[in-house]
């Protein structure tokens, strides 16, 4: 490779040498990951390799623009290994020149990709900031003119890295992307109207491109979180696209739409009028899809519950009633031949709703618990259905614990004292195995405090005060460690690091529930469980003295 680039530098007008140099850059791109590992014999020469082999092609003024294009691609792959600030500055300036409007389209796109990776380096990022709105505007022009998914991926990363700088530009950004999406959807509908049989390659390509645009819009919305009004305005822009997909039954994009709407709710922390309008369309479409997408819709419905159903009046809130009706439809039509996923999703949504609505849910708690308990009993009593029972047990326990927290006396009345004690034992026996996240521990602490605070009114529990109290102390002891794990997860984003042999360096393993919980809000987030714990003991200390273990 060294010989190839030396030849090229001695005669940079020779076409054969230029072709060999292009091949050399390809080889460099493919072996760079091996060159940059700690055990590489050339790991200390990476700056020199970039300076000697790649930079000259970026600076070249001859007619071989395709060679510059390959050099930009090579920079995107290798730049993370460069730690020479002067060299980084030179590379940035030359890559920026390659992005110039007068250059060929392939060169401009590869230059934009190289800029994307350069922007992850702080020193270069500071140089890019003043120009980022111009760069993204030009990328949007390219995206409008040429159907390259790659361009939107680059825009998506720029938005993530420069959200503050691009926030004033976000309206135009989403407007342009939304127009692209609408255009593709109209083309898709025309294709589908003409051909109802096998999907054509053109149709598949357009669906893939439209899905990529939705993902980019979602990234922009999640990044532009400085002002809730910005997010509201962005939602208004994309609402026509969302409605078009939902009203035309375009199931291909339904999951992307759900992710987008969940992102909107998470970013705004509230449900706007536009969001409720869309919610109604989604509810009305559930029968059309026969609940096929319910598992994918559950995170969205959870966000609706968390931000839209807090302490509501269940008798006057029509949206709550509509969603609950659909949940009852799923429970009442539960078929044991189905997989457990839909049942788990339903249970997850139910305990989220119970916790969001709070004590106001008590009057209809029996309507909720009765079908749930019937399903669990039928699963438990059938050996062939034990797998579904075991899979759904964790989510079922969270429904039971949520009811104990929100309305303990009503819950015991519905279940019956004997069955209640059985479920309590089931909870305690599976707590350490299943319920380990911050949310899980917080829920259990609040439920146990609720049970102990009402214990004088609960005859079946009076003789179990010791067990409840010991369980409360045991769970509370685990809470700080769970907080530490969640903070680590939030800090790192759970991007694992590896040693030179490819083995993961960090020995901490995160549960799937911990990963899911780290990316969403829950109805218990605003509860300071430590204060609740202290207040409970201060208030009940005299009543509990005889039950507190000596150690």
C-alpha cells in the first residue's frame, strides 16, 4: 500500500496510479479496524498513515474527483483514530471543500458523511457549529432532489449532535421531510391502486425510504426538547402524514408512527388536542387491524396513560373509557392458542393505567381485576398453558401490587382474603427474581407502605405484620443499588466497550426491563420513595415497634 501511494504522489496525473490509489484506499477502509486495535504494530502510526495516504487525495486539485470521493469515505471510517489537532483541522477544511455545491453529488454525499463522523470530535464540532444550519439546509436540498436514504441518516445524526444549534431550523427541517414523506405516500397509494398483487421492487424501495424519513423526524422531535412549543409545532406539521397513514390502513408504517407519537408524548410530557385527535383515530382503527399491532402500540398507549390520565375522573373522560373498552375486548377474547406477548402487553398497560389514574380507579377495580384473575387461574390450571402463565406472571404481579398500593382494602374485598394471601405469597416468592428495577422496587415499597398503613382495617393481614415489615426493609435496602445501576445505564446509554479480543470490558449486565425503563417515564417518577419511607416510619413508629426486628 505504501508503494502504491508513493507512486501516486510522484505522478498524480497518471490514471493507472490513480486507480491503484483508489484500490489502496478501499483496502485501508477494510483493514482499518485491525490497524487501530491496541495490539496493532502500527497503532502509533495512524496519524501518519492518514496524513500520508488520505489527506493528499483530499487536497488534490486534479480531475480525479472519484478519488476524492473514496478518500472522504476512508476519512469517515478512520477519523476516530486521529488525535493530531492540526491534522484534524486540515482534514475538516478539505472535507468541507469537498461538500461544495459545485462538486459532483457522490463526492458531496461522502463528504457529508465524513463531516458527520468529524462532528463527534469536540475540537472539530466547535468548528462545524457555526456552519451546521447551512450544511443541513444543503443536505435537505439533496434529499429533495435525489432519493438517497443515506442523506436522511446523515441529517439524523447532525440533529442529534447539534440539536441546540438546529432548533430554530427544526420547523423547516421537519416541513421539508414531511413533504417528502407525503409525496412518497401518494406515489405508494397510486402503485397499490394499480397493482393489488405482489409488491414491486419500486414499492418496497419507497416504503423503506418513507420509513427512514419517519425515523429522522422522530429523532428531530426527540432532540428538540428545549421548548415544548417547538415540539407542539412539529407535531402540527406531521399530523397530516400521520392521519394519512392511519386512515388508509398502511400497516407498513404503523410501528414507525407509534414510535414517532410516543416520542412526541415523551418530549412534551403532555397530551395536546392534536394528540388526542390522533389517539381517537388509532382507537378506531384497532378493530380494523384486529389488534395485530397492539404489542407495538402498547408503549404509545402507556405514554398516553402516563401523561393524559393522571388522576382523571373516569366517568367523564371519554378517551380513558375508549381505551379501557379496547383492553376489555382483548381480555374477554383472550385465546390460549395465542402467544403470551399480547397478554403481557395488556397487563403492562393495565398497571400503568391503574397507577396513573390513582385512587379514582377504585370504583371499577373489580371490572379490571375479574377478567385478569380469571385468565391467570385458567392458565395456571392447564399444564399446556403453564408457559404462558409463567411468561405473564411478572406483569400480573405488577397489576396486583399496583392495586395493593392504590386501593388495598378494595383489592382484598374483590379477591377475597384467602386468595389475597396466596397472591401475596406469590409476590414475595418471586420478588427477588422478577422485580428488580427502580420502578419495581418503588412500586413494592409504596404498596407495602399502603398495606401497613391500613393494616388495622385488614383482618387477614394483622398476623402478617412482621412479614410485611421485613419485606419492606429488605426491598428498601436494594433501592440505592438499583438507582446506581439506572444512573450508570442513563450515563452510558449501555454502549458496551470491548477489549482487544472482543470481550466486553464491563461486567454489569442489565435486565431487559431496566433497559426499557431507562427510556421512558412512569407514573411513579414524581414520588420520592425515600421521603415516603421516612414519613411512614415516623408516623407509624409506635404501632410498629413490636414488629421491627432488633437488628
